C-alpha cells in the first residue's frame, strides 16, 4: 500500500508502517503551502492509497473522490501518537478508498501538583 504523510504527522509513525511504502510531502518535493483540496488531488494522481494527517478539519473541508482513504490522527504530539501504534497500523491496513477514519488520541491527564 502506498501511504502519504501530511507535513504534520510525526515521522516516527513511519516505523509502525514498515510493510508499506511511505512518503512524505517533503520527499515528494511538493510545495509546503498546498491547500487541502489540492493536496488530496495530488495524492490521488500520484497513486497513493492512503493519506495520514493530523489536520482534524480536513474531514469537514474536503470530500474524498473514492480513490484515496484518509486516516486522521487525533494528535501530532509524538508521546501521545506513539501510544496508538497498534490502532494506527490496524486502521491503515483496513483503510477503505473514499472514506476517512479518525483515531481519537486524548492527551494524558496532567499530574496533580502537590499541596504544601
């Protein structure tokens, strides 16, 4: 499966997806400031099967054409994202063209301050 990482995806996620071909926008030498619609169009034209992003608004701003699946991470904070490796792998492996899938990634609770 060919996977494109949006610029906001922690590069460590690549390690979860070793059995797939993963490319980043930088590796593709695409402009940094592509709007979401243009990015999705270019990903489809380049033959990607899945795009992984942390842009949670993309699901509401763009309609997928049916060729590309979209996996939306609920965070781009690496210590949070890496706790969801199994879920990321499963969602990518089960991705369906034309559909988006959101992975909830709540922040861990902040430690309580001790009172003196």
